């Protein structure tokens, strides 16, 4: 297969052919079976060095114009035609490329879900910033924790770490409040 795509930013084993990039986009959106924003797609594919940024944005535009990808509320989904393309041509792509792109996209979807279910609010207050962390168990709030920190950088760090592993924060707090030293030590070793 001839190389006809820009290769700047493409890692070894990445895609250097426009058709492969279009197939990958159809495959990615068919595989995750969930709407993805342009930024999520770019982060999943270009962020891993699987394809060039400009080639990806061109392919997204072209696939949307011809009806392969559907754009609604700034998120892309695969049309029936894109699903057929992905099914018929997925073997045209290296397995490692397919796996990396899908894993990255699923990771982004999982992160978005964690952030939805475990909200963090940061508000300015007289002493600095108040960070309010919430863990939801479906319709019920399981935990709410409020901290005041001196600056916005600490507030953002707390938000990031909380949303990365809210269950660990919950388990650690529960272990400390119930004086379960064994569980606390076990969690600290992870």
C-alpha cells in the first residue's frame, strides 16, 4: 500500500495511508459504540502517534460529509455504512493500531463516566479554594467530602486524583473512620 498521508507525529507502526485512517475512524467509532467528541478521537488516535493530526481532521470531515460518520451535539457516531466498512475492512489495519485506538477511547469514556458519577466542585472562598467531592451510587450520594486548600493548583490536583480513583478514596476514608488499619495499610501499598 502506498503512503499518501502526512507522517509528522506518527510513531513507528502508525498509519501513513489516508484510506487506513478513514477505516480506523470507522472501526473506532463502531467498536466503542458510543458518541465521541472530536477531541476524544484526536486524543485516542493522534495522541498515541497512530495518525497525523491534519490527516485525522480531514478524514473526520470527509467521513461526515459522505454520511459515514454522524455528527450530533459535537459528537461523532458511526452510521450503518461505517459499521459495514469497519466489519469488512478491519483486517486492513494492524491489530496493534486497532487495539491501541479502542483501548484509548474506552479509557476516555470510562474517565468521563467516573467524572459524571463522582463530581468535584471547586469554588473560591476567603481562605483559598473549597473542593467538594461527591461519590454517587446511582441515584444516591454515598459520600460528600469538603476540603479547603490555599490555591487553585492544589484544588485541581485533588480533583484530578479524586476522579482517577474515587473508590480508593472512599475505601481509605472508610478504613480510617472505622479504624481498620489492615485495610488502610493494604490500600497504601497499592
